[in-house]
């Protein structure tokens, strides 16, 4: 199991969700994607994306204006 970090700080909607979708398509099932965002809309957009893709959010953490998502890639879609 590998964890890939994706720094999307400073990007605004819809880029964090689009780049997260692209990154999820490039990793293997069982791997994790750690996404760092500062766009407040990412707190809505990324969970909605994950419900669409069938992947799983393991953790959401907030530190000031930074939101960190830890996402597990599920089986191939």
C-alpha cells in the first residue's frame, strides 16, 4: 500500500476535485491519496466526488484554512 501526496493548496473550485479525480485514476486499488486543499468548497466537492467514484475517505482533517483528505482507492471502476 502506497500513499501519494497531492498538494492542491491555492487552487479554486473546480480544480481540486478535477485533479483529485485524475490522481485517483492513476493509482492502484488499495493505495491512498492524501489531498491537501485550501478551497473551502473542496469540503463539499471532494466527498461528492468520492461518493461518485466508489472510493473511500479514511480521514478528513482541518488545520486553519487547510483541509486534508486521506482517500483509499477502491477496486477498478
